[in-house]
C-alpha cells in the first residue's frame, strides 16, 4: 500500500514539472517572434518615411513641369534713349503737345482764358504799369524778353536760361505753363502747371490781348 502511494506521487510530480528542453524551445520561439515584430514595426516606419520623401519629390517634379517658365536670355528690358542732352530732351518733350499749338490757338477763346487766369491772379498782375507781386507783372508778356520786368527779383534758374531761350514766344509760354520747373529748372514759381491743352491755349489768347506788341498766332 505504501508502495502504491509513492508511485502515484512520483507520476504526479513528473507531470507537473516542465522539461528543460520544452522551456528552452518556448523561450527561443518567443524571442524570434518578438524580434520579427520589432523588425516589422521598423520596416513600417522606414517605409512610411520613404513614401513621404517620394511623394514630396514627385509633387516638386510635377510643379516644375506644370509651372515651368523659361528664363530670358538677358534679364530686364531695353529702354531706348534718344541722343543729345537729357535736359534738352526733357524741355522738348514738354513743348511737344498731342495737338499742334497752332491748331489749339486757332480755336482759343480769350474770354475763357481770362477765367482760367484766375489761378494765376494771386501772384501776377496784368495792369499796365503795376508793380510786381509774388510774380512779375504779365502785362505785355508775349514777345517780351525773359527776366525783363523792372524791379522784380527773378530766380537764378531763369537768369541762366533767359539769353539762350530768347523772348516769351507762344511756344515758350506754352511749355512753361505745362511744367514750369521742367522748362526752367530752378524757377521760384511753385505752380505745378496746366495739364489741359485747351486751358493753356485759352490763357495764351488772353495774354495776347493784354500784350499790345504781341505777334500774331503761329499758323504752322
């Protein structure tokens, strides 16, 4: 009886204790699986990064293809400049009107010019024998030498060009009224100028009326 109990206990002990070979195989298999899982995760991350790089490069290449712009052979653009002195060119460009001055003067209205002259009346007087104000007296201005009004202190700029430009012709007055500081650099006159051709022509007609020795309007 005692022998039977010992035999049963021995069998139970053998069944309950795992073999070392089984344990080693199980642990090795688990390590292999774990390593494979780690490698799979790494491959997924590396694959995702590689895919992202390929997408960026592909979009860049596509953008260059769709929005490609050929570079010019020479950067910038050419600006043609006529020969001669630049200041002389500026003055001549002022004098050149879209409509020839004789055509404008042929239809000029002195009455309208008198009204337009109100812009100038704050500085210039037009009565014969009147003294100058902020600007010189303009009575008899047409055909008169530049800088010739008695008792008026002209600007250095006007004195320097007076001899070369000659008297106040209709052409000279038109150029001066267009842009005073361009026609006579250094002038003290602060007036910006008259943009409208008709206004300038009408004022010239009015100045002719108050200039007893004014020549006739040019016809060509």
